[in-house]
């Protein structure tokens, strides 16, 4: 279906069958699952022309070979105005068209916010975690060599002093790999400097799991993914996941259904830094919930005050909020482009994924690709993210102008 038709008329998609948060993804649903409508852009004050330009930016990068296909969703508040699949999930034998409802992508570092940070938000609301508690309160084995001074807030803002990553030796069980990560020495005093760290989120996931008293994937499925009907969101969909877009090719075979990140892979595919898989349809529902103050379709997932707390820049952390990133003042060089509000928040993933919400405009964008499938053409992903964000802001601005002219 063309983008113009999507923007000017509502269309229906069937949701996939119900999943747990961990385990193989089933085939598409039996036809009894709920469906959803796309809202015409003009009805929520967005310019359809500017949104066409946003999709064109993705299409043009796909045509130059940056990735074989993509899934794009754009909305305002609780309304989805665009949910589109472009191109194929791969090339050759993998050349199956991208389905925005059905195709599942390796989210990479979007796991840090859609998974780990969201779980911590719930636990803070529940009074089971506090931001300025030391991590050893929940994870006693994270003590020694200064690690006992690291707080939950340090982990969320990437100021823990942990390095960005570590080479986990092969042959370890996931439990042994986690103990290896927890013993990693700090590189700086906690709170002294910002250094984006996968290990911070691995440690945070482990601490949050102790605080929750249950596996975090179960908490997230019960409190977030299930209530939001995110039925294609899972950790470790596993080998043979025909719905999964491959992230690379290994000796000519597609690498799909397994997390691309090496640390998460050593940890058994369920980790705080990576490991979550989802469709653009599911993440559109997640973004719409955040843009609507924590509630969607009458279901309250998070308090609006919690969302504000976690998405505000923290003192002395540059652009870092709690788990989330922000454009900072001036903008232009990050994924956010140069036109979003300073209160915007979002995150990116190495495999070519991103999510962005502007609470001032109420707009949001989810872009999923498998740019690592073709590794030789991946140097413009950030520029593409900026271009899409800029076009969506234009859509809101032009939509406002058109509404004013109509009056």
C-alpha cells in the first residue's frame, strides 16, 4: 500500500499471536487478534507531504544499499499515522518483503530503554529500587575495587566508571559470563565522567532482577508488553525464526533469531544491553504509550511523572537522562536532528534501530533496519535518523500552519 493511501485513509493490520517475553515467536495470529487503525495525518495536525519526505529519506538510503529493507512508524500522541515496511529483510534467498506488523528486528541497544530502563522505571514506582541506592544493595557480588560506590543512577547515566565493553571468553555458561562481567574493574571514579557503557546496563539488568525477585522478561511481559498487546516482542526468538530479519550473513547463511551483540550472546541472549527483538508495530504502541503520558487505550503502564523523571537530562551527564539520551541544547549532530524540542528523548541501536519521542510536539518515530546485514555501506545511519526526525518536526510545523490558514 502506498504511503499516500496510508496517510489519507485508515488501514487494518492483524496482530500476531500472543507471545511470552521469551521463547520462539509463533506464526502470525489466527485471525482473532485485535486490529488497529491508522489515523489520517491531517486529523492530528501533521502534514502528509512532510511525512512522505520522511519515508523518501529511508527509501533513498535503502536504494543506495545501506540496508536491504526497513520498517518505519510515525505518530502523534496515541495515534499512528504511518506504519510502513520498505524493501526486503535481506537479499537473494532472504529477499522477503518487510511486513511492519510481522517482521521482527534485533533491537540491539534499544533493549537498554525498551527493556532494562522500562523495568527499572516500574521498580522505582513500586518502591523496590531507588535511584541513589548503591548497586551492592541489590547485587552484593558487585563489591570491591571501588564498585561498591556505584549507584543505580550512575548505571542509568553511564557515569559508573565501567568500560564500554569487555571480551567475555568463550566456553563459559551464561552464569559464569555474568560473574566475569561483574568482576570487571572500573576505569574511573563513579560519577566523574560520562562513558557510554554496555556493561553498565548488563549490571543494571542483574541488579533489577534481584530487586524484582523474578526474571525481568516476565515482569516486562506482565506489566508492559502484554497490556500493550506487543505480541512480537521477545528475548531470544531462537534459531529458525522465519519472521526475524537477519543481522548478518555467516558463510552465506543468514544470521537470524540470535542476538547480534557478542556480550549479550555470551550471556545467553538475555541481557541488559541487547537481546530484545520486536516489530515496528509493537514499538509504535510502546512509543505511543510514552507520548501519551504512560497510558494507551485505557491501559496505564507508567506514571507520567515517572516518564518525566527518567527522560530529563541529569546534572553533569551531558545529554544523558536516566537510561535515555536527549538532543541537548543546540542539537543537530545527534540522531535527533536540529529541530526537535530540547525535551525530546530517544535511543539508537547498533543494528540500525532507533526510537524518538518529542513530548512538546507529541510526535514520535520508530525506525528499524538491519544495516549490519551489509556491513560495507553503514556509515550514514545517523544522518538518516536526523533527516527523518527533521521531516517529522516539519510535518508538525506545516500541519500547524495549515490549521491556522484554515481558520
